[in-house]
C-alpha cells in the first residue's frame, strides 16, 4: 500500500512521513521529489518550467518507481509529496491503481495564517518565498478538489506526533 501525504510546503509532510514510518511496521519513506530532482539533473536540461511536475515523464516515473520499490520490498510506502494539479493526481493515482496498488491519500492541512507563520519561522530552511508562493495555490486546490479526493488531517493546532497518530488512524479506516 501507499500512504500519500499531500499538502503544501511547510505543512509538515516530511516530518510526518518519518513519524508515520516509525508507527507502521514494514514501511519505508519514498520522496517522489527525488524523481523530479533526477529529471532536473538531465543535461542539457529539459524544457524550462517552474515545476518539475509539469514535465510529462515525472508522473509515470513516480508510479513506476513506487511500483518497483513495492515489488522489491513489500510493505507500505509513505510518500510525502505535494500534488496540487488535479489532472496530475488523477494520472498518478490511476497509474498506481492500474498496478493494483492501494493508495491512502491523506492531505495535511493547516490554515493559511498558520502555514505562513511556520514558513516564516522555519529555523532549518529559513523563510522561503518559494514555499510561501504555494500557500494560495494550495488553498485553491483545497477549495476545488483536493479535500474531496483525500482524507484531511488538520495540523493547525497539533504537534507532529499527534499529526502522525491521526494519519495512522486515517489509513487504518
């Protein structure tokens, strides 16, 4: 199975994925961003874009990577990755379903003011204009399709361990 942790930058996907992995026996974390980073390293570069998810190869490569890792290891993959374009999520989820891989899609949500405060107060990455730019894009996706396509865990007033416990509870339902 795959536990896909969606949500915007700064909401806690990376932290939560590590905590969920600790709570789910036989699980591993696979960050689909690494697939995008591989595509970004191609020289000469692929056509210019502001987001590697727009490159057509990224989505099927994510599906194939996850499928092959699961075939090799079994268990559960916890995948922390923001996907805010509905067509991209549909392509990925249909690809995984086509291989018979069950997906629990969980969106980590935080209110916009809380997200901005987390991003601005991040002592590891520092304030990030890139991450801030996605707050509104996430809010639009949440209003139009994302929250209907997933289990939503509101992280606004929760600690990271509490968020992980809620995610584990959601995937068990």
